[in-house]
C-alpha cells in the first residue's frame, strides 16, 4: 500500500528529527544550567553594578536577571536554528545523493528526479512544513510574543496539512513534490533476466 509506505517513511524520518531535537534540548538545558550555576563573571559584574548603583539595588539586580534571561533565550534560539538547519541538510543531502531519506529507503521509496536543485527545493518545503515554522512559533513564545506565536503555530498546522494531505489523493504528490517537480515511487526489486539457451550444432 503506497499510502502506508509513505506514512512509515515519514514516521521514521520524523523519529530522527525528534531524536535530534531531544539531544539539542538536553544540550541547551546543560548550557543554561551552567550559566546559572557557574556565574563568577555575572556575579562580579552584578557586584560592580551594585557598588555603582548608588543604592538602586533593585535596578542592579534586575539587570543581572535580564542578562541571565537573555542568554538563556539566546541558547534556546540557537538550538531551534540548529535543528532547522540540520533537518534541511539531512533532507537535501539524502535526496541529492541517494534520492531518498533513511525513512524512504526503509519503506522502499525513492524521490525522482534527484537533482541537487530539485532536492534543495523539496528539502526546503519539507523542513518548513515539518519543523521550521513550528520552531519560529516556539521562539516567538519564548520571546513573549504569545499572540503572534499562536498565529504562526496555526500557519504551521495549515502548512503541514497542505503538504501531507495531497499524499492521500490519487496522484500522491505532496506540496514539496509539486514545488520541486518531483515524485515519490516504489523501488522494485530487480529480477534476474533469463538468458535464452543457444543450441550449438
């Protein structure tokens, strides 16, 4: 069943994305923890701010807190940016070199044609639909832009559906396929060709 194979391929590829996102989350958590627990530089700067604050202790401590928060937000944004970049490179390199990702290979599927330019376009749309727009929504939420984050999240859901639902149609071409001018087909097993017996007189 082609639809089931496409679903299996997407699930495998998305599982790899989740694994990478989890690793980046752990790394980001450790970076933020180190920032909070190992703060000699920030403590020194905070102490200097207190000494020069002329008694305005609240503003000095607020500046220290904002510095910690801004660095933490930066680490989170860097993690999301690295995730988007890694997913795009994974899609692009796999499609350009082999014509299929790990998930498609396991499901016996191949993207044709696998030209680098077409692969880049397809990878860009797939990355946007699966990861990038959601990442923007999360970054906006961390930045405190709640309303805008919800709107971008809604756009992300619509984009995902626009990319995924056409696979259920008879043509089975996703939005990424249509933008890149590609198609996904099954890879048949090659059968040995029988050679005719030649009678010798």
